[in-house]
C-alpha cells in the first residue's frame, strides 16, 4: 500500500497513545515526563506530515515552537523534580500525596 | 423624591452610618436604630394616611419614582405603592420599629447586630416598595442574608447553626427557583423589561401563549411557596424561628416571609393568568396542608416557639386560599391576612423572645400560671393567641373572614370540578375556628393558667414604658385593623379587583404552534 | 524505497516508544530514557522522509541531544533506582489500558474515516530558507514570545536549583 | 506594523527585564518597593487599556493578523492588568515568605501577565500556544516558589505534570485542526468554519484544544488539579491562578467558540452543558467538607469555572457577555478573598477554618472583607456575585425556550448555588459565629494591603450596585462574536 | 336625645368601662367596681329611656330603626356596624341590662376581697358589651363578631380563677365547644351571603319574602348551619357539654352568662333570623337523603332532646350550681323547641322570664354558697330557711316560677311553649315529662338544701349575705313574679311579626290576664299544671322527710348512675377527640418530624453532604489518578463527539 498521510497520522496516534500510557502507568515522575515528551513528539509528527501534505509551512513552524517550548518546559520541570527530590528523596508519585481530598 | 425612597433608603443609610460608630458606644447604636425605625414607621403611617389624596402615577401606583439602573437590561429602580403593598409597607415599618425596640436584649457584638438589622429592614421595605421585578428580588435577597447571619450569631439553642444553615439553603433554593421563573417571565414577555407596569400592560394586551404560562407559573409558585413555607416546604420555618433572635424572627416571620405571597399575588397571578388557572387548584390542596396539617402539627408542640412557628405556617395557608379563590373578596382578605399576620407573628415572637430571656426555656410543660406572675406579658400573649385563633376585634379575623367569604364564591374547579371549592373553604374554616383554637387554648391553658411553674417564680414583666412599647404598638396595630378594617380594605379592594379582573379577562392566546421558531418549553 | 523506510522508521519508533513506557524487562528510568532517545531518532528519520530536513536536524540536536541528555543527567544526579513497588494496581492498569485503547481507537477511526490524505500529495519542501523567512516575518510575534518564555524557563531553573535560600 | 497595539505587552516585558536588572542594585530590604512600583505601572497600564483601547471601532491587527485587538481582547486585558495589580501588591507584602527572592517573583508575574495579554489577543494557534505556555511555565515556577515548603513543591509538580498533559492534548489538537483546515489563523478558520464543523478530524482536534483550555479554566475533565495546587501554592500565586490563568482560558474559549467556530459550538452545546453541570456539581459538593480556606477556594474555582462554561453553553451573545461580567466580578471577589487569605496565612500560619475563629475581633477589616467576598461568591445582592449569576441564569433561561435542557441545566445551577451557600457561609460562620481561641491580639494589616482590600471590597460593591457600565462594556466586547 | 344616639351609648358604655378599668383603674378595686356598675346602670337607664322615647316595645313588625356606620365594604360584601332597634331587641336590651345590673350589684358583695376584683369587673363589662352587641346587631356578620366576643368574654369569666385547673379546663372547654357551633354559624352566614349578596337581617328577610326560593338548594343547609351557632352558644345537644363545667366560674358569672344572657343569645339569634328557618326544605344534592326535613324540624327535635336529657341529668346531681345548670340546659331546650315549632315569640318570652328567675336562682345559690364558705354539695346543706330567710324565700319564688306555677311568670311563658308544641304530639308529650321532671329536681333541691336540718357544721353556722347581695335577689324575685303581666309576649309577637299580635293587646283587666292561658290553650295549660303537680308530689314523697342520703339511686339502679354521669357524653367526646384530632395531630407531627423534615429535608441535606465527602475522595493526592481521570474524561468526550 502506498504510504500516505494516514500512515503518518496513525504512527503519530500510536505514539501519542503510548505517551499517554506512560503518563498513566509509570510512577516515576521522570518517566511520566518522558511520556509527555512522547506525546509532544507525536504531535510534531502529525504537524510535519500535515504540513507536507497541505502544502503549508505553518505546521513545521509550529513544530519549531513546540520543540523550543518543550525544551524550556523540560528544563523547568526537571529542575522542579530535582528540587522536590532534594526534599523528599523520592521521585515517585505515590510519595507525593501530602495534598489531597 | 418619593417618600418610599426615603422609607427604604433611611435604614440602608443608617446601616452604612452605623458602621462608622465605634463599637463601644452601644447606647448610640441603639438610639440610632430605634430613631431611624421610628421615623420610617412614622413616614409609612403618613403614607397610609396620605394615600387616598396622593396623585396617581404610572400604572395606577402612587408615590412613584423611577430611576434607570441598567437600561440595556430594562432594570430600573422603580418604587410606588398601590393598595396591596401599602399595608405591607406600613406593617413592615411598624414591625421594624418594634424589632428595633426589643433589641435591647442584645449585648454581644451590638454594632454588627444593628448594622444587620438596619440592612434587613431596608431590604424588606425595599422588597415591598419596588415595582421593578429585578429589584423585588434584589431587596429580598438583601434582607435574607442578615437573617442567616443573625440566626447564626445571636440565635439561641444548640441547634442554631444547623437551623441557620437549613433556613439559608432552603430559602436560597426557593428564591432561585423563583428567580428562574421571573427571568423566564421577563424574557417571554417580549418587552425585555423588569418594569412591572410595562410588563402588566404588555401582557394584558398580548398575553403569553397558554402553554408557556403553564410552564413558567410553577417555577414561581413553588419557588415563592418555599419562601412562604407552603406545605410541604414548611419545615424550615418552625426550626428557623425557634433558633432566631427575637428581632430577626419578628422581621422574618412577620414581614419578609410575606414577600413570596406578595410576588405571587402581584406578579405571578396577574401576569400569568392562564398559568394561574392551571396551577391554583394544586395550590388549593397545598394550602389545606398548611391550614390543617400544620395546625395539627402545632397541636403536638411542647415548645412555645415551635407552636408559634407552626401556627404561623398555618396562617399563611389562608393567604394561599384567598389567592387561589381568585375573587376580589378573597384576594382582599388574603392581603389583609398578610398584614394582620405580620403584626401577629411579630408580636408572638417578640413575646416568646421575652419569655425566653426569663428562664432560657420555652418548654410549655414547665410553665403555668404566668398570667399571675407576668400580668402584662400574659395579657398581651393571651390576646395575641386569641388573635391567632381568629377572634373578632383583631385584624386576622377580618382577613380570614374575607378569605372564607371570597372562597365560597370562587368558581375555581378542583379535580376537574369533582370537588367544590366550598369544601376547601369549610375545611379552612374548621382549621381557623377549631384547630387553631385547640392549640392556642391548650397553650394558654398550659402557660398562663393553672398553678405556677417552679422555674418561673422569679420571672418579671418588662418594666418601663419603653420596654413595653413594642408589644403595645403591635397590639394596637392589630386592634386597629380589626376595629377599622376599612383603613386598609378600601385601598386593597381596587387593587385586588384589578388582579382578579386581569385573570378573568384573560383568554388563552393563540396556541404556541403559531409562533414559529419557539418550540414549546 | 521510501515506503519501506517509512515502515522501518515508523515501526521502530513505535517499538521504542513502547519500550520507553512499558519496558517488560526493566523499570529503570535510564532504559526508558535511552529508548526515548531512540524514538526521537527514528522520528527524525520520519521527518526526513517528509522532507522536513531542518526539523529533523533540530529534532536530533535539541531533543535527542539536549533534552534527553538533560533527562539522563538528572537521572544520574538523583541516582534513581528502578521503580521498587511492583504491586500493580490491577484496576488502575486495566482502566489505564482501556482509556489509552479508547483514545487510540478514537484517533485511529477518525484518521481512517476522515480520509485526511485523500487527494493530497506530498509536495511541500520544508527548506530551511523558507522556514527562516516565515519565522522572522509572519511568525515574529510567537518567536519573540518564545524568547520571553525561554527567559522565564531560565529564571525558573535558576530559582528552583539555587542552593542558598535567602 | 501596528506595534502600538502591543503596547501593554511590550511594556510588561520591558518592565520585567528592568526589574531583573535592578535586582542587583536595589538593596534586599527595599525590594518590596519594586513590587509596589511595578504594581503602579501595571495600574497605569490597566487604565491605559481601559481608556486607550476602549471604543475601538474596528479590531486592530498586527503581525500579519496573528495579533488582534478587539473589544474582547481589551476587556480581558483590563481584567488581567487589574488582577496583576492586586497580585503584585500581595506578592510585595508576602515577599519575606516567598523565599527565593522576591524580585524574580515580580518578574515572573509580569511575564505571565504579558502571556495573558497575548493570549487575549491571539489570533493564531501558534500565538495561542506560545502565550499559554508562557503563562504555564511561569506558573510552574510561581506555584513551587516556596521551595522550603514541600506542599509548594508538590503543588508545582502536580501543576507541571497535569499542565504538560493538557498542553500535549492541546498541541495534538492543534495539529489535527491544522491538518483538517490547512491553516493556523483564527480568521481563516472562521471563514471555513461551516464546512469544518462537519469535518470529524477537525472536531476531534478542536475538542482536544478545548480540553487544553479546560485545564486553564479548571473545569471538567481537567478540573482535578485545582484544589491541590491552590492549597499548596503561595497565596499570591493561587490568587493569580484563580483569576488570571482562568480568565486566559476563558478568553480563548470565548474567542474560539464564539468567534471562530460558532457552528461547532452550537453542535456541542450539550457537551458544554454536561461539562458545566459536572464542574458545578463536583466543585460544589466536594467543597462542603473543606476546612482549608485555600483548598475551599480551589473547589469553588471549579464550581465557578462551571458557571463560566454555563454562560458559554448558552451559545449566545448574552451568555458570553454574562461570562465576561461574571469574571469581572469574580476578579474582585477572589482577589479580595486571597488578600485576606494571604494575610491570614502569613500572620496566623494556617488557613484552616479554626484560625478564622475570632478574626472578627482581631481584625474587623479582614473579617469583613472575607465575609463580603464569600457572600458575593455565593451570589447575594447587592454584591457583584449576584448580578453575575443572575446574568448567567438569564442567558440560560433565554435559551430555554429553544432547548428545554437549558432548564435542566438551570436547575443544576440552582442546586450548585444552594450548595455553594452551604460552604461559603461555612466560612462566614467560621469567622463570626464560632467563639475564637484565647488569642485576641489584633492582626496587623499593612497599609498597602489595607488599601487593596478596601479597593477590592469597593469593587465588589460598586459592580454590584452599578453593574451598568461593566455590563455595557461586556456587551460591546462580545458584539463581534458570531452567535 | 335621638334613639340612635342612645343605642350607641348603651353599646359603648360597657366597652368604655372595660377599657377604662383595664387601662387606668385596675389597681383600685373599689373604683373599678364603681365604674363597671355605673356603666351598666347607665346602660339600663338608657335602655329604659330608649324604650320610653321610641314607641316603647310596640314597634310593628318589619319596622325598625337602624343606626349604622359602614365597617367593611369589599367587593359585594358590605358589613355595617349596625344597631337595629325593634321590639325584639328592645325587650332583650331591657332584660340584659336589667339582669346585668342586678348581677353587677350582687357581684360587688360576692366577689369582695378577691385579689382580682378589678379584672372581674373589667371582664363583666366586656361581656356586657359583647352581649349588647349581639342584641343590637343588625346583620349576621356583626352578630357573629359579637358572638365570638361573647365567647371570649365568657372564656375569661369562666376561667376567672385560672389558677384552678378545673376552672381553666372548663373555660377552654366552653370556648372550644362554642367554636364548633361557630364553625357552622360562619359557614351558614357565608352560604346565605353567597346566594343573597347581603348579610343584613332586614334585607335578607325582604329578599326571602320576595322569593322564598332565593337560597335554592342551600335553604335548609344554611338554616341548620346557622342553627349550629345557637347549638353551641345555647348549649344544645350535642354541644351541651360545656355548660355544666362552666359552673367553675364565680357564681355571679354563672347567673349572668349561663342563665340570663349568653346562653339566651342562641335563642335570640334563632328568633332574629327566624325567616331563614321557615323556608321549605331543600338540600344540596350531596345531602339528598335529608330531603323532606326542614330546618325547623332539626331545631325542634334538638331542643326537645336537650330539654329531656338535661332534665334527667339534673335529677341526679348533687352540686347546687350544676343542678341549676342542667335546669338551664333543659329550659333552653324548651325555648329552642318553641322556635322549632315555629313559635319564636314563645321561646323568646320564656327566655326573658327565664332570665329573671334563673338569675335569681343562681344568685340565691350564690348566696347560699357564700354563706357556706364555698360549699356547693346539697347533701352537706340543709336547714337554711331560718338562717338565710331572704335567700330562702326568693329562692322559693324562683323555683315556683321555674316550675311554672301560676301566677308566676314562668307559668305563662312555659305555657306558650307547651301550646306551641301541641302541633307535634311527640314533642308535646316530651315537654310535659320535662315539666314534671323540672318540678321534681327543683323541689329536690329546695327540700334537701334549704329545708330540714343542717347536715354539716358549715350549714349550721351560716349567716345571711350582705344586703348588697340581697337587694338584687329581691328585685329579681319581683320580676320573676310579675314578668308575666308586662306584655312582653305581645311586644315580642309584634317584633317578630307573628299573627295575632294585636289581638290580645286590649284584653280586659288583670285577672283576665292571669287566667288567659287557660282560655286560649287549655290543654297545654292544664296538662302543664298537672305535670308540675306530679313532679312536686314525687319530690315531696322522696325528700319531704329530709333524708340524709339520696334515696333515688336505689330505686333507679344503673339509670341513676347514667344520669349522674351525664350519660357519659364527656367521656365519649374525649374519646372522639382522641380518635380524631389528637390522632391526626400525632400522625401529622410524626410525618412532619420524620418524613418531611427528616427524610426529605434532612435526608437530602445528609445525602448531599455524604456525596460531597465521597466525591472529594476522588482527589487521592496521587498525580497519576488525576492524569488518568483527566485523560479518561477527555476520551469519553471524544467518544461522544466522534460516535
């Protein structure tokens, strides 16, 4: 079968779902965060594919922004996780339940 | 400037002013409150006396004043009186004065108390003076919140907090349900205004389709019914009044509670005549619940406040009956009952509040022979209770009698005409003459007759003219209404007739199917 | 040829992504991170197939390079062990899989049924030149905003990791 | 290029940069003044936004139509700036407890504020995304600002993960929308919205975008983070989250649903109604047993978000205008509440209800202001909350003639309001009814906070008593929406 | 002075007195009594003046003078505060003020020393006001208003010694029982008004004369409903139970209320609204089974049954006041029966004479009680003839009048009733039995209580009462003797527009008047006398020998116990009330407490609270749960949209 837009999109949907699976199932904050990165990358793939098939560069530009923002976000997020780890000696979500109900 | 604006504005100004008075000068606080309410009461009485000669303004109202507020929504500050709210305003002002007078018992956080009291008074008077439906609601809510806080802070008994919360939630629910109805009315009227006069005129000329009226009316009926403790939405009343401080119970049971009835009569019935015809039979059944059922409940009460609370619920049933009768006599009677019961409820709660202060208990089983120990209180209370069981000479009798007379002539069909409305009248008469007498006399027997209760041996009557004044004022008002009912009925009747005529004139508008684009709600 | 490459890259990307989030052999974050790097790389390959060369380069440089190194660095810094508690909440896992399955189903059906690619041919060449022009002309506003964002990120990292608490 | 349209944003960024530079110059003890100064600048900006931009005859565009300045944007910008003034004042007061340097806090606040302004004017998915991320990333730091408190860090991490999750959803949604429509521009989308409404790919994409915005507004299904984050964050951050971040989500919701894809909005009114109903019920019900004031505000924020969506669900100009008014009222109410909370937390060390007992003796001003804001939140005249709820209900009932489910929704709203009386009056009870602890020493309120409190209370009262002007502004602001 | 003005004055005086005493002089006992007595005396004088100045008692039927101000005028309901002056009301005016004056004077002595002396006179004045209001009322609503006021003032007077539980209970009972009657009365008034559009007696009478069918199907029902009012106030079966208990009040009160005035109000009302009862039977469809029975039938039989029953009960009472009370009941039954036999003037005539001699008897009894330090049991009395001579003789006069011995006034009035009942043979026989029983129990009372030897220490040390109490006795005795010759009957006939009103006006001489009954209704007169004789003979046989205990119970067996226990009406009613109102109240209270307030209100609140507490458990604090919930929500929304 000729590879077309749908194929890329299905790959991206799969990646997105796997990323979400990581967020939902893994208990290590860092791995959860990796899942989130996976989801962003899925979006990137879809954007690039759309961009190519729609003859519109905007998608690629959006990917550019997403990558940049994700980098900033990751740096802040990791710093936050590190700061938390310093105080709690844990990066497990189950140790992170002092605020509840 | 309309005197009405002053009447409702003065207490609100006083509330703001009292905020500036230092909390230690309790005397100033009290004096200001009493003086302001006295002035307001005097102005209200002046209103009553000058009513007949005052020039007639928009829509047949007198003393009107209208100031645009949010024009894009059709809201304006619009006050005025006709026969129906005249009595209520006068009653409210007098009760407010009495309530301010009995408030000498408050020692704790006096400043907050008087601020809230003034706020409540202003809200109450505003609610009855407003001819803008939005402001009707606005002022009512404004008056409700002080009620809750006063019950919670200055209330009595272990359960005052839960009582305050129950009353809060219950009344809020009722108010909001009614608000939906009012908004629907506003939107469906086609004129997009809350101005009652415009609404009335427009809807008289172009009535709403019947199906829509059927839909809107119950929102108002049940919402307002909750506010007025319509059976079976009544249980908050005895509970709340039992826990409320004296002045709050007086103002709420006496005046504010009439708001729901007032709006039902003034807005819901004349503006939604078809809806009224559709739903009033149900109201008739429910008001029997008030009159008889709550009367029976009252028979079983051991606590004076519970008794008064339940009997107050029962009395409200007569207003509903009068409204449901849709006759001039009945509606006039309903308004009369509203006014008279306002005085009566205020008087009863004022007295029970006084009694409560004596021993901290209102258990009737432990009282007895108080007529000897407290001749003044006892006499006034016995008179109040007699008024409560419809004794001539008091305003209640006139109102209840008119309701019964009007009800007999009503052609309201119940259950498709299978049951004559006359049976309802007979049942109501039984409730008024027998059931009310049973519980009132049993209470008198237990509290004031017989040998004196041990815990009451040290109780004392209020001493001094000022202490007795509030009770006397209320009692005299009741007597005045009973002896010279034409003071009010002459003014009420034309307005009542307008309402009844509006309902009778109404023909169902062409069915909704002719109005495209608006499926029946 | 490109089709074969697509299936290779796509399959590997999915497989590595799966290994990232649900490695049946190891719960080590390091393993996850390494598989994520691989995923990024295969994705970059897909970008190349889509003629988005600049993006592919950025993907490798920023993501596989910078971001993932940051991850690994943090993992090492914190000396994270494997996820110790292995008692899986069966309900949670089941519900998670159902949710993700549901999401996948929704997305897949939508993509398949909407025939997004019908009649479309891959035409656009994402040249760096075109990208640069767009970025500094039409997309100047978000570009500037991203600069502020990066500043915020910088500030945040400094604030969060500064040792002295004044 | 109409750069002047971006005036406020530019000024805010420049202000932030200059504050960063002055941080090294100004001695530690006087840094608080920086906050006051920047608050003053923001206040001036707010007035500028109100006066300078008001009465725009036509929407102004900049940066190739990526940036739009219309009535809606102006209304929200004024709102954000006003919120910014309060937050900065609060932060200046809280400075000692913030820990990691107060200047940075101001700077982050200013940058977030700039992001909000940008979000209000976004006319392109990319701008929207970047603006929202600017807000979000700034809030990651602001929520976890008190590094010494685990709760603050925990709140930060929760906000981080869930925020990133929501933005991942949103990004994927943007991708799908872009794919289905071939454009990132809102006005181009609006031109094609009728055909796009039938496109399933676009529907899924737009729903994912709306989901991302739901996180900002804190409504179902992304409502669940609010109580934890509100409780853990420093009080100024919570205040800013409660109004600023929420309003940023709302302005985009309004713009998307009303201006860009009204057809789709109409299709989804049932969905919005469910979202509103679930949010109201969830927020209200769970708030009943709360004892922590900040956490209570978190739940209340969910319920209020529900009310906002309720207005949007009406899918009418009246509904959107009601939402705008509602937010304007919510601004003053919530800020007043958080001013009090901040002072209470700082002086008394806890925000538990038990700490409030006796507050009316220790500080009548604080007690009164908190009580007024609670009563206003509950929706009691003459306070602004009442009028907001009234307008939302009115919009609902207005639509009720077309679709009876609106009356059901109205019923749920009523239940929500009734329950909200329950917990808001619980606060009032805690302040006034309960006998206080032995401690009766007066709570000192700094003069600036005192002024801010008075300002907030006056705002609540003024908007409640004279809602006309703001209502007219709200109506004008939504005039260009396409319902 | 205009008669209208006089009428207003008469009505106002007692009210002013009541108000004045309550407000100003209540701390001064003597002054209060003086005010009250003066007021009632002035009212009496004014009544006399009124009668003299305004064509006396000879006002032709249909003519009357009405003084009124409008009290209420609402949409077709116009109520005048109206005073109606005609022969009927004039006779009653004189009777009420006259007897009232005597009782006021008597009370000055009887109540001397009571701590609530002023309150007593205030209540008495209030009562006089209410009673005069009934008498003068020109329309139904006004009458109902004063009707209720009479009820409440009697409540105050019966419960005057409210510390005594028995008095307080009796007051309550009286009021409530009256209220049941009032319930019917009010509905009757409403029904009449609804059909005829007016409540004014004169207008109603004219309307009904013009069109007897005007009331339609409500004719008889309205009559019976209105009669219910009389049933309550005049203590007719089955609402008679309150009257004997009301004897717990001070004796002058018993004399005033329960002999002369209040209980007579019912009969007066029946006479006043007689036009309503004359109508041909007509019932609404739902009460079709009553067709053929007219309102008058109901009235006559109610009266007859009451009189017999009460007479039987009186036979076995031992409390001096209760005997008189049952006697009152019985006589009221007589009067009501006369009205029911379409002879209201006979009933009214008996009412007036009865007012004199029953007041006399009560005051006499009061004098005895006063002398014996509040001993009321006749079996502890005896031998009072010599110790209380004035009391004894006046009491005897009253007894003879009550028994209907010529030429005492009672003979004439009772004869009228017997003559009226001739048309209904069963009732006539019943009336004769009652006449015999009356004589029997009255002479039982006289023989046991007053004659013979003292049975108790108190009786042997009794002293005659002060003269302030004796003079009223003397005056009333005179009235009891001669009231038969004052032309009251003709005045009443005129007032009521009865046939033959003018026929006997100029009959020849005094003696002719004395024997007049034997002339025009010989059967009734002779049989009546015969019955009296039998009653006296039996009484003399049983009690002439001054037994120490009542010999009757042994002879009558269980019947005596039934008579003594009042045929167990009180118990039956108590049971009935327990089964109805109390049970309903208990049910309503239970439902209110547990179902409405409990299950619905509190249950709903509780459920909400629990829901809130449960719902917040969703916020486990675990980030992963949150992420899962958000994603799940999102997915659900997507599913809804896509599918």
